């Protein structure tokens, strides 16, 4: 399979940069050993310029150099050494003594560079706290702004602080005057000394954050004061944050004192805007402190290797809610039996666990609906505008890379071409965030689909409206409420300081601003223009509300879309006959099944525009009830009721455990006064 053109271009650029840097060093060696001032000057300048390009645009090559033991320090020392060699060969023999102080100054500069690097590591360790928070007032931990980024990045620091010395040596090579080199080395020493002093001040007791034990004591005190009752536990990779984010609204709607428990430091800024306190506990020993807290219930939207660690806490009841329900095997994972309960949307998921026979008992399955879908607007009839809005939201290829998982590879381009061929269609294309992460063919097909959509937009000659002032205003307001302003180079401690306890009423303000933004966003788009939706906004459910039809794969997307009872279609890329496909995947029961050649798209569009041709409306209503449960009480109310019931079970368990600890377990035997006197010296018989 040929490489994607973008990957080939990236590889070609990296090879070009590597070749230019190598050629510059070879030229510098030649100019130093066979003195040639113009070549020495040019090769040094090119070498420095390429270093800047590496740090700005090609960080991947830097890691390659580091693995080859040719990091920035080695390259910079070699560059300056060659300049010194060139100076020695250009001058007279008796001038060697003039350059000896310069060499000593360079050695001192590199010694200071090593010292500042060691101190920066110490500073970083003092600022790596055992607990990272958001939406929590942690001012008691002596939080402070991070040191300048230049002092924390050895590569950038060496380039900037060493530039005066390199420039001075180069000018001396041209003019023959050693004073320029001396001035450059002196300035480099001064800059490095100032940087070292600034970092050393950070190590003073009053200037560094609280130590580990103090932070842990503070965390225990915060738990005792806040008294959390229910939490969302999440661990995963950088691209999996959406799995937790979809449960933020329902969690906040529970009331009480919710908390979000994370395990990876990088995940803290990836959690979407919320007023719920967030605590990241990377170490297992810190996580175990939750056992002594008031936390009763932990909600798990996904399984991970670190889930087993928190399941060891016996005082907390654990429930698995998943990040979506579908007919995939992941929706009845055997790991689910490790939880106290499994909360599912409706009867279909209960049946799925029973049929799978993975060890999840029926008594532990609780139907709560999908609280996220309460905001999805119901079907209101056929399209009323000139365009039929079609949402194509395929899933990704899955960890096993099974071709039947996603339609992107074998059917995506056919689907998009068939939709774009209808002049009355407005296409919204929203690929899964993980598309292409396992199978490169999916990533390549995704890029081709995007180009098809861009080409179709270029052919539509509708005039573009002026930029929407209302959208700009709503965007600014929503960003103000949901995005914390950090200065460049802020570290986790500084982010903790900035993202302290939220202002009262912020959650309600965010909800209003989000609704206003979505209305302004859709109103600002040119009529009939196709759109590729990959940003965090608009969210998937916002796309549901403007779509007249969904085309997707076997995934939780179609289950969620059923909340609207609008028409939907599923691409059959499994190779199964349609009857077998419907039998294997119950969520397809009310769908139009499309073959990979997309031959059924025109008839599907006609049935959406003419409801009398839609023979699946009643089937969608019945399947919605089976997949998502009844409309009343609402899913959020059922979610809250399940949390209260499991919390009560946790409290009862604690009560029984405490009672056994005081009545059933033997304690230390205490001596009576008589026994104590009988055992005194001289108290025995003579």
C-alpha cells in the first residue's frame, strides 16, 4: 500500500533538514581544518539556522538525535569547538595564549549549563505535586507561577544563552580581533549565571510549593471538608477524554457533592469545562486515601488497566456506565463483572449481557437510560428548508482493526459521493476522533473524503455571507467562561493556581452561552454548504438536532440518535447478508441498511423527504423504547435514583463492617486491677 502523500512529504522534509545540518557540520570541519573564513562563517550560520528550524517545526528529529547521543549539548559543543580550532589555525602560533582564556570561558559556560540543567530538574521535582487539582482552592499549597519556559528547556536555553559566544567567536574569525569572542563569552556567562540564580531562588523554602507530605495532609483535610459522595473515575489516553466528557453534565446534575478522579496528569486540562472539583491522583498510594473519605459511589465510563487499582477500595461501590452502548462486543465486556453494578440504557443492553454470559448477573444490571440525550430534540417532520441535512458519522476501526467495524475504508467514499451527487443535500461529516489510529487505510480514506467535500463546496457558487458578528460575540463569551487563560510556559502548579474554585453560577452561564453559540453557529453557515465537523464544538448531539438523517456504522452513535426517532441508516460492511446483519446487530432493526456501493442512498433520501414512504417510523419508536427505556421518568431522574440507591448500599456496607469490627473481632485483653496486683513483685506465695 503506498504511503499517504502527506507522510511522504513530512519524511522528505525531515531528510532534507537532516542532510542540510550534516552538510553544515562537514563544511564547518573543512573550514576549521583548512582555514577558510567565508566557509566557516556560512556553515556556522546555516547550522544555527537549522537548529532553530528543528526546535520550531521538526521536534521528531530532535528525539532521533537524542537517541543517537547527539543531543543539542553535543552539537553546540562541537560547533564552538570547531570555531576555536578555526581561530587557532587562522592565527599565529604565539596567539594560542590569547585564546586560552576564551577556551576557559567556554568551559565555564558549559559547566554552568550543566549546573542550570541540574537545578531545573530539582525545581521541576519540587513543582511535581502528588495531587493535581482543578476547580479546587489549593492556595494553601504555596502555588506560584512557573519559572520562564526558557530556563526549563535545555535545548532552547543553550541556543539562546550560547548564541553570544558563538557569534563572538564567528566575528573574531572574520576580524581577527579576540575582543569580540571575549565579549560574547562573557555575555553568555552572564546570561547563564542570571538564569542559574533565578532557579536557585526557586529552591528556597519560602519560594517552592508545599512538600509531598504537606500536600497529602492538605488533600486529606480537603476530603474531610468537602465530603464527596459520588465521583467519576477515569483513566485513559490523550484521545479518550471524550469518554469522560460525555458524563460531566449528568454528574453535575446529580447534586450533592460530586468529584472527578483522574489518574494521568495530562488528562486534567483535557476534561471539558465543568464546575465539579477535579483531582488527579497518579500514585496508587495516594488513591488509597479515598478509602477513608466519605465517597460512596464511583462511576466508571470506561475500563482501563488502572481501574483494578481503585476497585480494591472496599468502602466505595463501583458502577460501570460505559461511554456509549452498541452491539459491539465492547458493550458486554467480561470486565464489567468486576463492578458492583452495571448501569445500562434500556432492556436491550440487559438482554445483551444475559446472552453474552460474561458473568454479569441480571440483578446487578440497572436501567437508567442515557442522561446525555435529554437535550436531543425529537423528530418534527420532514425537512422544511431547501436542503436535507445528512449527518455521516462513521465510527473508527477499533482496536482489532476489523474491516467491518467502520465504513470509512470500504464504503465511506461511495457514501459521500452518492450524497454529494444530490443537489438538495447538505452533508455534515463528523468522523470518530480515533479514525486512522489503528489502520492507516482508514486515515487515508478519511483524508480523501474530506477532499471530496471541499471540492463539492468549491463547485457550489452560493455567495458566502459576511463573518457573523453574533457568532464572534458568542464564541468570545463561551471561551471566557470555559477556557482558562494561561501564560506561555505555565506548568501544572501554575494551572492549579489559575483554575481555582469556580465562580458561583458559572455552570448555568456556560449552558446558556453554549445554547447561544450553537444557534449562532448554525445560522452563520452558508445555506447548503457541506461541513466537516472535527472541532470540540459543535458537539455530536448538536449535530443530531440539525440533521434530518444519520448514516453511521454499528456503534453507540445510532443508539443515541434514536432518541430523536429520526430516520437513520447503517452501512453493512460486515460481508453478511442483510437479514443476518439485522439479526446479529439488533440496533439495526429500525435502520435502512446500505451496501458498500451506496446504491440505496437515493431511495433513502426520498423516504426522508416524503414521510409517507418511510416504513420504519413505528419500528424506530419501538426500538427507542427497547434501547433507551421509557421517556418518563427522564433518564437524568433514573440516573440520580440509581446513584442514591447504590450510595445507600455503600453506607449500609460501611455500617455492617464497622459493627463487625467492634463486636466480632477480638480486641486487646485488658488486665483487671486485681490481676495487676497479683502480678506485682513479691505478690506471689513465699
